[in-house]
């Protein structure tokens, strides 16, 4: 079974954004990612852990085949105008 150490995970995440080791452990517990095995120093996590974290942070699409589509400015303005009208503004 292939594994990743916290240093390898941090190196993969640092390419997208800086992150401290304590924040990494907080995210690991939030996503309920457990170490592979017991009492290892350094802890080893399953391969793909860095990808799961990057997907959680929004840097990778959850489904690799599904491209991320951002709304256009025209769509954003239309939605804003619709919501303002709904609450009786303007």
C-alpha cells in the first residue's frame, strides 16, 4: 500500500496555498482521514490524501471529468437584480 507523509501532503498543497501543519491536521480530522496503520512516526496517510484536501479547499474539481464552470458577469448581475426585485428594492 502506497502512503504519503504529512511533509509530502504539505508540499503538494503548498503549490496552491500556504498551510501550517496544525491546519493540515485540523483538515484531516474534518475530512475523517485516518492514518494508514498504527503508531508510525511520521504518520503515513493513504495516497490521494492531498488530492482530497485540495478538492475540499476548492483547488481541484471533485470529479476530474467534470470541468468547473464559473458564472459570467452578466449572469451574476441578472441574479442580483432578480433578488433585489424580490425583496422590493430599486
